[in-house]
């Protein structure tokens, strides 16, 4: 006898809503602390100084409480928008008006999906692609096309093929230390693709949530900054990886022609972003030596990456991955096993990773996993890799 | 010669996006401090004790920093969801699982719009209606029907007419101290409408953002709590009016069959609500005498209402309004003037109110304004009313 599934009334678009295995795994690991998790994209919360945070909170209560505890401008808190312009963006046509603060960069994705995507909108994405973008865009049900990725960016042959054979309206890309692959577009490819997008008049949604996570402190120019058509390019940024995801703040750099529409959609979504967090983050940026803070984050991630890389080489030499230039993940191929099987057995053995199929717009045959190295302690990381190695060998013999 | 309007590429739904005059006026009043504003729905930020907030922030840094600065469960922070169940909801089928924390109750409206509203969904709303709901729902372009309101709730004759002549799928209502009218459904009407909705199998989106703002401290049972069909009823709540809008937190009570869909949409929208604010609000609820705090808010609003009422009676006896039982607005009819004209002249004379047409799903002939009394000081309020009176008489003679 089959279980009866209740028929519920809902809008047609809900059949395109995607759930995230990541957040289900996250929930599992919170409930069961014995599971060692390489699954989340969790930054380390101890990288932010408690002392500075404490004094900033105190100052907020003393000096800015009326602003911090009130509704705010739908576009965001002006002092913070100015700081973003000065320190965290590179497009030459920037002004505080071009920055709209969002509830994490994820909200920017939802707003842009709502703004651009009908069922006849052709949207190009990377393969693999950031899962959150699929979640944000899917309910609007656009036609997805995907371009295969190489370690230095999209495969140009395929990109040109797709663009010449289809009218692509929007390209969503994550050019720096991409989630999940950590692939980073080379400067050369950035230039070529910028001019290709200009020529074809394609809207670019450039997700730069990982922009400042280069292990050496390098910062690539955004693809948007290399475009001539500054009316067709959006850049998304985030405080989650460089300060803390707890403040739930990001921003979108919005071309002038789209600003009033973007802000009106934002109003309908949530009126305005969290004012309390905006005031605190703005003060933090004032008080901290931000460049120094970034360097310490970058060093921390770089060291953690080294540790995971050497553990993998020692205990799982069969696994294949390219060395990332930044970010918080290894993108690992496990040969000769089924992805589903490996994931299931790993969870049973108390270790979690995210299966690559989660990030794929198309069916895959290879078995890939995204492994985070920023969250687990070194001892736990070793134990986790050993558990995976044991599961892998048990399946593979 | 006409101005050339740039043609921009965007999704079809964007032609239904509504902007809000309120937020434009708000911006104007922030930029020009000479304008006395009755326009916003701004709670008074000084009602929250700085000392308690300070000690809660300190405790958060000391005890909960790793949680507060991290990503969180898409459904919300569990301790906070438990507190909401215990103190701030009344439906009998409640459990912490039924509460999903949102980015203000406004986000709940957007999620429910996304979840239920296609172009062939019939949505019943009140007239007048909360503007933010129109902003949230309009991009999904449902068919709106509206029911005329009386001071004690919807006109029952018209409600039954509409329900018998049309298949209504969703009813959005704001039964307690409605924004903008402050009309509050009587217990009798709540019971009758609950059973009518059960009989017709209509989904209710019950917006209870103002639930605790009764001047006498009364709390009406939610319409949802009076329904038998607990699979067809959603209740939205908010911390904006009872603690602070700065924390940007609300919640939706979601029936079991819709929970996984609601959470998946929430993930696509923003991954999770602001974790930092959730931890602080949870601690605030622990530390404060919340009932006492509510009483002081209610008393404050009650006193402010008395002041505005007596100023209106003294300086503008022509204006008509019913006495509200709670909330933060007077809903005022100004006879024999054009709404547009009065608004324009008022702004020129340095005083702002929100025109009633903003809250109306249909064309109106009368001239109504929403006047907030919670934000201005008493002296400013008097000066503001005098300015309106002068403008009104100048137009009317």
C-alpha cells in the first residue's frame, strides 16, 4: 500500500522549488554532534574579535540606538553603503546610490530572479553551479543553459557555441573561488568574456561572495568592471565570509536604470534590511583594521586548506582535486564509486560531505563532493578523512 | 518633446510591482528634518531599555557568540521559536515546528504570495488594506477581490455575497488594529468568519503584526484559533511593534502540510533569518518582564492617541474619524478636499501624512489619510496639526 500524499493547494511555480540537501545535512549535524561535517560553508566565528565587537555594540547603544532600533531606508543604511563603495567594490560607475543592501547576497539573487526571469527567459549558469542560485531562480522557472567549467573559468569554445546558438538573456556566474568548485576565472578569460557579453548584450549577475578569500591576498578585477555596458551588469557581495554570516548582510551593485525597480521589489520582499546589523557592521568597519582582518582570515583559510590537502594525500590518494587559490572548499572527485552510496555510507559512519549532484544543473556520471575545511578542528578533520577513507575502501573492495 | 524612457529588459511580473509612497515620504522626512511626519508607522525606539539591551548584548558575546555569528536553521532559532509558542501565539495546534522565523512579517507575506498566488488565484483582501501586502502579492499577479470594512470588521453581507459568487482561494486579513484603519474585528465577527472560511475551504493569511497594541491590554483570539480547518490557516506575527523594527524579525505559524514547502521557499529567498538578532531577541525575552513591557508600550500609545485626538478636535473639528481601540494610527476623513491636493500642499507646508488611496485596492472618492501618533513629540504633533488645519482651510475657502 502506498502512503497517501496530501494534495495541497499551491501556485504552479512551487513545483519548481528546490530543497537543499546541504541544509538538511546541516540540521542533522546540529542534532547529532558525533557527525563530523565537511558539509557546511561555515566560516569560523572566532575570527572576529570579541573585544572589538563588544565595544562596537556598547557604542551603538550609546550613540546610535534610535537609528539601530528603527525601520530604515529600503536601499540600506547610507554610511554602510559609502563604506562598501570605498572598500569593497571596483566597478568604475559606482556611487552610494548604486549599492543596495540585501539580506545576505542570497536575497539579491531572489530579487534578480524575480526581476528578470520568466518561463521564456534563457539563463546561462556554470556547471557546477552555486546551489543557492538554483534555489533562488528555480521558482521563477527560466530556461537554464549550462556551460562546462575549467579550473580557470568557463570553457570558451562551449561558451561561444551556446551564445551563438541561443539568445541568452542572463548569465549568472561566480568567477572568484566559486562555490562549490573554487575554480577562479583567469584575468584573460574575464576580459574575453566581458567583451563577449557586451557584444551579445547579455545581463551579467556576478556573484562575488568569495571575492576576498584569496589565500595570497590577491583580488581579481570583477568581470563587471571590465564591461563597457555598465547598464547590463550586477555585482553581488556579502559580509558573511569576511565578517560573519550572523549579521545576514550582503549587497548588490545595481545599474541606474534598474534601481527603482530593484528597490520596489526589495520593499515588497521585506521593507528593508536589518537596521541593527547594518549599524553594527558599519561601526565594525570603522573600528577594525579591515585589511589586517582580511589577511588573518586569508591566512587561516590557507592553513586549513593545507591541512585538508595533506590529509587527503595521506589517507585518500585515490581522490582527485585541483589545488584551490582561495575559498573554503576542496572539490573532490572520488573515482569508481556511486555518489549516492558514498554519501549514505559516510553519514552512517558519522561524516558528512555535500554530493556534487546538488550543484549540477544536469545529470552527472562522476562522483564529486564538496569538502569544507574552515569549520572542523584539525584533529576532527583527520578523524573525518579517516572515516571517509574507510568507507571508500569498504565500498571499493 | 517627451522624455525618452529607457526600455529595460525585465520579467513580465515587474509591471505589477507597486512602489510605496510611504517609503518615499519617509525618505523625504529623513532628508528634510523640517517636515513633521505623521506618515511612518514608526514605533518609538526609546521604549526598549538601554540597560537591558546592553546587558543582553554583553551576555550574547560572552555566552552565545559562536551561535550568534553563524548561519542558522532556515526555520529559525529554536529557543526563540519556543518562546513565541509560549508567549505570543494562541492557535491550539501550535508546536515549535509550526513557527518559522521570517525577516519581518513582511517576508512571510512574500513567501505566502510565492506559495499560493498564480494569475488565476482569487485573493480576497480588505478595503482599505495594508499596503505592504499589496506590495508583496502584486508581483505574483493574483486576481484581487475586496470586501468593504466596518469599524468592527468586514461587512458580512458583502463578504457572503463575494464568497458565494466567486471561488476565493485565499483571504488576507489584518483583524486586530488594522493598518491603516485600526478597525478591529469583534469577537462575534471572528467566530462567524472563521466558520464561513471553514465551510468554503478558504486559506486564511491572518496578519497579527498589531495583535498586542490594544490600549487596554486586551488580546482578541486570532480568527485562526477559532477555525476547525487548521490545515488552511496561517498567522503572521512581528517583533517590530512590541520590541523593535531594528531586529527585523517576525514569524509565521505554518500548518504542517505546508511546512517543508514554506521552508524551501525561505531558503531560496535568504537561506535563513538574521541569527545575531534572533539570539539577542531570545535573550531579551528571557531577561525582560515582557508583560510589563507590553503594558508600558500600550500605555504610551494610548496617551499619544489621546493627544492627537484632542488636537484634532480642537484644531480640525471638520475631520472625521472613529476612536481606535489600539494600534498607532488615526484613520481620518477630510471632507470636501481632494486627497492629492491636500497631500501636496501639506508637504509644501512641512507636514506629511499618508493618503488613503495608497491603501485602497479600488478607486476612492473620499479623502482619507493615515496619521501616525507614536513618533512625533507632543509639541511637534500640535504644530503639525496646526499646519494641516491651515492648509485644509486655505484649500477649502
